[in-house]
C-alpha cells in the first residue's frame, strides 16, 4: 500500500471521527435542552416554595429572600407528618404484597405444568385492558361488604394485585433454565423451595423493577384513596395535599413546599435504583 493510499485512509478516518463527534454533540445538546425543559416546572415549584407570601404573584422566579420557614409551617398548618406516614405505610405494604403475589403467580405460569395454563394466562392478561376507573366501583362494593371502607386494610388490599407484575416477572422466570428446577428437586427441594431459593434470587432484576414501578404508582395514587378514605387521619399525601389546598385557601407557597417534600421519596428511589430499573427493563424483553 502506497503512502498516498495510507494518507487518504487516515483522512477518511479523521473525517468519520469528526462526523461522529459532531453527531454526538448535537444529540447531547438536544437531550440537554429537553431535560432542562422538563426540569423547569420542578425548579419553579422549589423557588415558589421558598418565596415570602407577598411575592407569590410576582413574575420573578427567584425570591428576594429564601424563606425556609415555609417548610416547617406546613407541619403547623396541617398534620403533614401523618399524611407522610400514611403514604409510606400503605405504599410499602402494597408494594410487598404486589411483588410477592405477582412472583408466585408468575412462577405458576412459567415453571409449573397444569391444564389450561397458557389460556388462563391470556385471560389473566386480558384484565389489563379494563380501565382502572371501571374496576373501582365493583372493588368499592366489595370493600363495603367486608367493612373495609375508611381503613388501612381497605386501601392496601384494593391495590395489591397487578396483572402487569405477573407478566413482567413471568418474562424473567422464563429465561431461567428449567434444569435448575430439576436439579433442586432431585436434591429433595419442594416446589416452594425451588421458588424461594432458586427462582426468586435469579429474578432479582425483575423484582427490583417491579418494586420501583409499584412503589411509585402506589405512592402517587389518587382516585382509590379518594374513594376509600373519609377520616383526615387516614389521608395519604395526594389526598392530604388536596385537603390542604381547599382548607387553607390562597397559600401557594406552602402548598408548593408540601409538594416538594412529597416528591422527595420518589426522586431518591429513582436516583438510587435507576441502574437496576434500566437493567430490569432490558432483561425483561429477552424472551416472550
């Protein structure tokens, strides 16, 4: 190969590298602009939560002075700590029951052989097509029959089963070699031991993904608590914020402070678990 050819190839490589760098720069610039536009409402909310009452209607985003006392005043105006506790308590129980029940159903649909299994799974998935608001009325009637209206148990049981969770975990469990089940059973393991000691640990990415989805969905649930709860002491954060807004009138700065505090758990969980979330979603689509 001549020196001229080598120089031409080198120039082509340099141009290709410059093209890739330019393309990557443009893509990152676009993503930065989109990310900034999505973050603007949150930034406005935080700045508004720190404004003095007299500056609420000002056009300026930045307050003249940061009034951190707005956050403590929220707890003085309403029992915000109780709302926080109710949301965390109910959400943790809903997440635990949903993940456990979904994992058990997914194990039955993916690892056990029984008559009509696949047809039953399709019928089970068909329930995902039913609007949640349409199912709320029969669920509410069931809660009335069992005397669970305006109780923690009614809030938890009514939201603790999810066909999507079963579908997601079934996808993971189908990627696990069944030879592991057979080896465990040859060593004397029961079906429960195979489920708990073999399949569950290997489905960890899917379980983490479902846990995040369930926690975030339950934490910000609005309509079911609105229908079920009558007592202020049982209000979760979304209902508590509505009560705060209607009861305290024109206190936008305090309302924004309450909303800012309410989204902190979701932000923390997403930041800490985002790597597991992305990995779980990717692995979940390996096998159908």
